């Protein structure tokens, strides 16, 4: 089951689970606290989610659904330059975080779980480890010669994944008025280091 289906207490459950997992982390999160805050019984929960992990995966799926519905209408089309595409995607991700603070909270909470088994379960379920959109984008542009010859597509993908995961800290999201300048600085730094001469 997931949060796509309508059921009694769905929104209350999603909110309570989101608060619990984001505030306490996956391992310390309590199903009993979630149920109390959602006004649900264990039977009601287990009718929709098999266990704590299934509930967490349901939240991540909800977050991905929100982002996939939002991004296509907020990304400009038609640019073939890798770094222009990356810039637009970062700006769109920042705008999404502002427009959807609950999804952003979950994204940040998930990143804090990076070295834990739940992150591996999320990666396995949703394919975050390889073959995802970033991998495909880098591969396509690498084949077209967008990067230095002596830098592999795998290295570029891993580097960009690390940079993008730390983008909120690098970009200082506290001052949205200067966001485009901050993103442009990041893209310039990446482009200067990776772009083919």
C-alpha cells in the first residue's frame, strides 16, 4: 500500500510519520508515537503498511511523486549544454524545496540516513544508486564530449551526486534572494573543472 490511495487518517498518518522520521531519524522513530499522533490503531496502520520500513518507503514514494509531478512544469526545455541543464535542475530543486517544505524535510532526513540500512532499502527500492537520471544525463553528455577526456563518467556522476547532496549547505538556502548567483557560482566552479576545453 502507499499514500497514493485514499484511506481514513491518510493525511494525519503521513504528517505524523513525517514528523517522527524527520525529527528522530528512522532507527529512533516509534510506530506507537506515530499512531498516537495520527489517531490510528496498529490494525489500521498494518492494513495499509506491512511494517515501519514499508511506512518509510511509502513516505519516500510520496516525496518522489510530488517532485515528479512538479518538476516538468518548472524546468525550461531545449538547452543542450550539460551545465545549463544542471543549473536549471538545481534551481528547480531549490524552488521545489521552497514550495514543498515537507518533501524537502524528508529529503534532508533521508540524506542523514546515508550510512544506515534504511538508506540502502530506499536506494534498492527506488534505484538511487545507479542508472538514475543523473547517471543517464552524465553518460549522454560524456559520449558527446562535454567533459575532459581524462575524467570518467562514473567519477563525474559520483562527484556531482556528492555536490548536489551538499547543495543546501553550499548554496545557503537561508537567503533565497541571492540564489541564482550562488547557483551560478557552483555551476562555474563545476564547469571550469569538468568542461571539455
